[in-house]
C-alpha cells in the first residue's frame, strides 16, 4: 500500500511515541521494500513485519487476497480490534515474549525476521526504547 497524508492524519495521537514524520518514513520504506521484493517473488518477512505493525498502529485498512477491505489485524495476536494504547502495549509484550521463546514457535521458524521486526517496530514507535527498525531481510 502507499502511505498517504490521509493515513497519517487518522493515527490517534496516543498510538505513537515517535515523531509522525519518522514513523511515516519507516512505514513508507517498509511498504515499498515489501512491494518490490514481492514483485521479484521474494517474501521479505522483515519489511512485511514492519509494514504490518505500522498499518495496525495507524489503524489503516488492509485489502485481503479476495479484494475485501478490513481493519489491519494485530501482527502477533491477530486481534481485530483497532489499535489503542492498551492493545499496543499488549501486542508489544506478546511480540517480545514470542521472540524470546526457546525453542522458537512455528511462526518464528517459518517467517524469518517477522517477529523480530514487529518487536523492533513496537519497541521503537511505542516504547521509544530502541533504534529505528532495520529493514535488512533475514535469510
């Protein structure tokens, strides 16, 4: 998806703890990288994890494979409720817990970089306690 001013204007102020412009830059870069990789037949779980997390935090609509439009579900818990401060914190804790599990759960093993990208995005955009997520794909 292409990130627009309309998407950014709809983000509740409490959903982000980083400057809107920085969030928009990361979200746009992740969406573009995910699209470009997809066109080359590559599933980029890192860019996809960042993009999906940004969509959810922004309460953006996602188009499903059958063309329906629906609110973006939470990336880890798959909750369908719109992102709010309480739900973002819960999603952050779920991502951190999943990323730390040993042995890794199937989601981690089958989607290299996804859970780590979600956790890094929430750590940065929600907790303000980490660097901007790295979009380098995990192989």
